[in-house]
C-alpha cells in the first residue's frame, strides 16, 4: 500500500491551499461543494503534487537501483500524496470538527490498496474498527473507500482505505464518508 492522500479539515480552505502551493508546489486539481441533507455544506479542494504532470518525476512502480555499502537493490518511488482540504460553516460536519479540534488539522490519511475487501477483512481480524459496516462504492468512478474509527495510537487520526479506478475524487463518496464522521 502507498499513501494516496492526506485530508485536512480547516477554517479556511483557500488559505491552507495557498500554503501548500507556496511551500510544496501543489496545484488545485478540483474544487467542489458537498450539500448535506440538513442544508449544511462542505467546501472542498483536491490538490495535486507538482510531480503529477511531470513525466520525468513519475516513478510509480519503476524500479531504481541504488548502491548502499556496495549492494544494489531495487527501490520503488511514488508520487507525493494528493492533498484534500475542506472547510464548513459552524453547525456543519466539517465546521463542528474544526471547532472541536481547535481550528482543524489532519482529519485522515488514505492508503491505496488494489484489494479493499481483502484489506478490510484483514484489518477487522486485527481488531481495527470501521465507521461504517459497508465499503462505500462509487461505480461511476470505479472507486471504493472506507474509514476506520479514529485511532488513539495515531492521535485520533482516521485511516481511509481507498481502491481507485482511473478517476479522482467522487463527490458522492466524499459525502458518504463525511456523513460517517458526523458526531466525531
């Protein structure tokens, strides 16, 4: 598995996006709004790393030989993770989480897997609990995702398992994932 994205819930998504752009060269990939059934909203930005559009920097799955103490070994390089940033008004899922967490921060870290059902089964046998019983499936984007419950060993951060197809974020999946965190 590799780190797919890091999600931040913050008070001002544009200010946070500007910081990632200045410091690390990230670019805004897409902006969208999630409308919840209670009338609240979450405003979202998905940012892509600078390496994404640079063919020289795309090392995913390409073996690289390094010499360490005279021994050659293959090393796999990966792109930097995408960054997902959301904010919301007071009373919204995101706004309440930001308030509860003193202005926000890292909400979850997502790890990509090619076999999400197998990984969830394995993690359940290890005693890891999830926020929903079912994997959230977004067939139009060939995307499957699920959140763990907040993990005390990681300072209360949630881990997401994600199995991607060819596309990016699916707004319906994001909505279901966010709904699963209501009240945390």
